[in-house]
């Protein structure tokens, strides 16, 4: 079974791209029709994709938490994360 995008820089992937590739990897591993050596390789990439997705989610969560609220309870805007 061919796993799409199993090569290349993970850090350049969007959350949606990384998640889609991770789902493909999980599906391939669950089906059990991947050779052992290839399974080890794609499992390793899957772990890296999982970490990348977690990093992107944590960054998004931090941005949401930085929304400022005024005294009247209304959002006044947001602050960029880490000076972005």
C-alpha cells in the first residue's frame, strides 16, 4: 500500500495536510498489509506528524487565549502570539 506524502518536510504541512497523512498512515497500519520495514518507517513518520499536529493545535489554542476582553466584557481584539 502506498502512503501519500511519506517523504518531505513535515514542518511545512498545514494541520489539515498533516492530519490527512496521519489518517492514511493509521489506516495502512490497521489494515496490516504493509511490510514490516515499511510499517516501522511509516509509524515513525506518523509519530512525527502527531507531534506536528499537537504543536499546531497548541499554537492555535495559545492565540485564542490571548484574546483581550475589555471591562464591558466585549472582545477588544487579540494579541499576536510571541510577537507575530
